[in-house]
C-alpha cells in the first residue's frame, strides 16, 4: 500500500523531485531515403516504451490522424522501435508526417517501423506538433482505426505537463491561491489516470476536455509555473492508518451553488468519499453561467444526437419522452430513461445527454451548460430550464475557488472545502 507524507497538520520533510527521463546529448547524421529498423529488437523496445516511465505522463495530442506536422526546436534524435536512426545538433524543421503501410514519412525521409519517437537532446529542448511546442518527446504509433492512421502522444514530465494545464484551465488574471488549488487537484487527477486507465492503454490522458485541457509549453505562464513549483508533488489522498489512496479529483468551471456527487459520472469506490457532493457554494456567483436561461431542443434533435453516440438509443427508432430515474436531493438529474414511440426504454447518464448534444446537437444546444436544471416536456421538444452552473459540478468549483481566494482562503483550505475528508500529501 502506498504511503504518503502528509503536508498540512503533520511534520514536513523536503520533497524529493519526481524522476524524469534522462536523455543524453548525441549528434547523428540525418539519413535520407529509406531507413529500416531492427525488427526483433524493435518489438522488445516497443513493449518497453508502451509502459509509462516514472514521473512521465503520456498525453494524447492527436487520435486517428491521417496527417500531422512534427519537428524539434533544437538538437534532437529520432528513434524507431527504440533504435536511434537519425539526429542532429541542429533543429528539425517542422515537416509533414504521414503513415504509409509500414513506413513513416517525415518530410523527405521514410522510416520503416511501428513506434516513432522524436526527442530533444538538450536541456529544455522542445518538440513540435502541428505548430505547437511541447516539452518532452513526441511518440507516434499506428492507430487501430484503420490503415495509414496514427496517434500522436506527448511524453512529458508530470510537473511540466501541469504548467501547460493550469494556464488553459484558469483565466490568467486569477488569484495565485486559486491557481495552487487547481495545481493540486489537476496533479491528483492526472496521477489517478496514470495508475488506472493508463495501465490499460498506451496513453494516460487526453489533451482536451475529456481529461484536462493541455496547451503545451507555449501556454505556460509565470503564474502557472509558480503554482506548480509551490505545490510540487502535492496530491489529495483519503484514508486512515497509513492506507492512503488518491482519487479521481474531478473539477469543473462552476457548480451553480452546490457540488454534485461523482457517481453521477461513473461508479465510485470507497476511496472517492470526498466526491460525495452536497457542498454548498456561493463563491461561484460571479460566473456568467451561475444561472442561465431555458434551452429548447426538439426531441428529434435529441434522438439524433444520442443515436450517433449509443447503439442502444439508435435501436429505439425515435424519442417519445424522457423520464428522470435518479436525481440528487437538490434536483439534479443523474440517470434518465428514454422512451421510444412504441414504449421501449433505454437508460443513460444525464451528463451523457448533454455531451451528445454538445457534439451532435443543433447550435442552440451548446447553451445547455450543465444538467443542473429541470427537464420539461413541451410536446415535440424538451425544455431545460432553471439552469445552474457550467460543467458536471463535481469536486473543485473553479469559479468558487477564485471567490474563496479573493476572500482570503489559502489553497489547502479551498481544497478541503471542495473535497471534504481529503488531505494533502507529498508524493514519495
């Protein structure tokens, strides 16, 4: 069982830094034409690289791509299936990247193999993907979606990753204590994903709202870097008697007055007690989405959006009505039942309805900012009214954190308010 050093209320010791990937400086000649990798050795190296490195998070930048651009802002080396095949002490100009059969095409170079890696060989070096700079390395692999499609990941140190998250998740002018509370929540969320979903797939998190929004090195600010530095290695844990566990530290823009339970998003275990919801919050009232007007969507549009996401809904053949089957004590729908024209039913999470409408619904459905609302049947349509908040409303409320910081609360007090029963601990 992992033990954590507790930070607040316990003796403090100097934190040891996270281990990063140590990259030696090399200088290789760039090879034109076709480069073949060692196939047997390559299989072993690929298996090794699929496993996460200590202190390194694997961020999915592009998925099922047919083309991209890649480069390096300084000295670099290029590896295929773990074998160094090219490199230079000069930058690698950004060039088109494609997959053709067994070959990677990067500019004028063809490289045979499966796992392509571009990494800097100088301290502070950057790689580039689609015109955006990133710390760490780019790792590209064939996608399961079909021939000549590929996925692009950024393997980057966890703390550097967080600096690129905070600046995208919070406005630049917000209070430093709100930034620090976000840093601890985001670090906990990322580490949880690394140790759970990351063990079942070749990456840990997405670079967008499916996980945490991440913009890479170009989005870092002095404030985001300082917040990461001042909270380095700090995570949220729950447990007693030395059996401390991290949990999936959800957060959202604005809870609308009351935080929601995480089990409305996905099943939770005992370690997720701080995500039980029901925390009153008036500090987010400054958000423009604290209250929002009614949103009208036709049942036909609701059905079509859901049918594109869920086979069981498509089989209903249409939508006659929606029934709320489970809701919080303050009226937020968690589980809804869809009823077909002939009376057949299918149940989904309420948040899945909102996400489907955001992806495939009409433009007006983008104003459905949360499922903290009531659903009224208007005949041919549905009216989402009495709307409150923006996002799922679970865990830390970002606007609420800013409001609490402006009232003088420190970041650990903000975190303990939104994750009751949790403690801050230092990663070993």
